[in-house]
């Protein structure tokens, strides 16, 4: 009965969209090909397995909902659960502090592929491809400046760390037969006014040039821009302008985190500018509330517009989609699933846009018609298409995943 209803609704939706020249089957097939890189740090509030230091680097999790993953096995168990609730083949995004250190303190300038071999094996077993991140926060040498530090000893420590991480990413990429995307984000900045804005940026550019010089064919590096960090409010070395210039001149992938903008800012408009000058984009899909609060991604205008611009630019194959938020105030598995499904909904909405018709109106200078269709497109039967997409992929449809997560909480996370 349930399946019949979903199918019936889908058939009607398919016809309705077809009237506007939109092929829903094609959109579903395209959506199935978009992997979303799941950020491992949502399972455990960005703690990792190195030294369990308090989170630093200007980022913060808030909340203490029970059930946080405390071990590598618990992180894996949670990711495996999440996978069963999502349509499509996704990726797992690891941070360096999530290495399999087997209880030993492995410092950041000592880390190697051996600390990620069990991840590589596990990922293969579970049909997940891995992405990676160097970790410059939550460490005694983090301070306010890492790769941009004028102190050579500290700077070299972080350069060594980041180089090692790139080699680990390369090994992951080789093992999975698909490039591992490695993100470099450093929190470097200043709480108060600085008179050395350009100097730190010069040092950061030099450090990155040195790090990226090594040719590693199985990985791709990306660098993440930011507005500010907590405790580092007056100045961010790796600002949006810095990285736009850096990525354009060095042909490096730009990481755009939607949490790093003001709530009311039109983030999506950056897409068609960057795409003209940088090779690819890495997206950290997130949600700022008042500040870079990393709330769970939802289907809001910012996220919808982001993917509409990517689809309008025909750039889904140049954009790597990942999530980046850490909400410790609600069920963490639930947070994962809400955010991933919201991202998929936004991608689907973008794929279902009646673009040829809208473009024809625009070319003919028919402004009223264009706006009217943009408005009407919002209430097309998109939900029926999304439901069918999930049913077709044998994962929960609609709110069905709520019950499944409640069950997992009763059986597993509440006992932690
Ligand atoms: C921080 C950046 C960064 C981190 C992760 C944990 O503002 O968004 O991507 O969230 O590396
Ligand atoms: Zn981010």
C-alpha cells in the first residue's frame, strides 16, 4: 500500500514535470551519482583519538546529548547506521586526529599511512571512499598561528604535518582507485588588531606553496577560507579574498563552507565567480545561525540557491559535496541524516528546475514570465520525486527514519 501510494504520486509528479520539459527519472539518476562526504566529526563532537584535548582553533560544539561515539569502533558503528538511512553511495571525511593510534600518542609530525590502514580496510569493506583533513587545532602548538607563524620551528612543525597528511590522502586515493580530497583549513588569525596583516598572509602562501609542491597523483588538495574564529575575531589570515586569489593563481580547489558567511549573505553568488577561475570546488554544506555555529544543514534558501547555481553552471562534476557541522545538542545520528537528506533535497530541487524554459524567457527579455515560473517551480510536486528516490534505493521514505534512529538510540547510543 505504502509503495503503491509513493509510486502513484511519483507518476503524477513525473507527468507534471514533463509538461515543463523536466525529466524526473534523469534527475534521480543524476542525484544517485552525487556522493556526499560525511564528516566523521559529527559522531563525537570533533574530539578524535589523539589526546582528547578541548576543541580549540576558534570552533566550538555546544550541547551534551548522550551517546557520543568514544572509540573508533563506535564512530564506525554510527557511520554504518547512517549509511543504511541514506540513498546513494557516500564518502567518509576523516580528520587526522581520528587515526587508529592504538592508544599511543602519535604527534602530528609523526603521523603516517599506517595509522589509517584500518580505516582504509574498513572503508573498502563498507563501500565508502575516504576524504581527509589535516588537523591544526586542539594541539599545544596550535596557538593563534600555525602555517602562518613567523616562528620557523612552529611553522615547520605544521608544514611537516600537512605534508604527511597529503601523503596519507594519496595512499587512501590509491587504495580506493579514486582521488582522496584533502582539505586544509587553518584557524590562523588574531583576536585583536594586528599591524601585520600582509606579513602573515605572505607566510601562509609560502607555506602552502611548499606543502603543495609535492606531486601526489591520487589525491587532490583544497584550501578552506573563513571569516573569523571564536577568540580570533579581528583578523583571519586565510580569508575569502586571500584564498580566492591563492586558488585562482595556483589552480587549487577552493573550499567554500556555507557556515562561514553571515546568515543573510547570498553565498550562492560566489559559485559562478569562483568557477570561472578555480579548477574545482569543495563544499562544506553547513548552516550559520548568528555566527559560524555549525547548525545542522536544512533545506533553506541558502542551501537551495547554492545547488541551483552549481546546476545552472553545469558544474556538479566540478563540485565535491561534503558536510560540516557539529551539533551535540540533539541525537547525533539524527543530525547526520537530517543534514545529508536536506542536502540531497536541495540538489534534487536544483536538478528539477525547468531551466531551458527559464532561459528561453530570459533570452527573450520576458521578465514577468521568468519570475512567475521561478515562483511556480517552488510548489511543483518535488516531495513525490524525493520519496520515490528513497524508496527506489531501499532506504526510509519521509519521516520513517525517525523511528529507526529512536530504535538505534534505545539499542546502542543510550548505553554508551
Ligand atoms: C572550521 C572549518 C573546518 C572545520 C573542520 C572540523 O571553521 O569549517 O572545516 O569545521 O575541519
Ligand atoms: Zn568547514
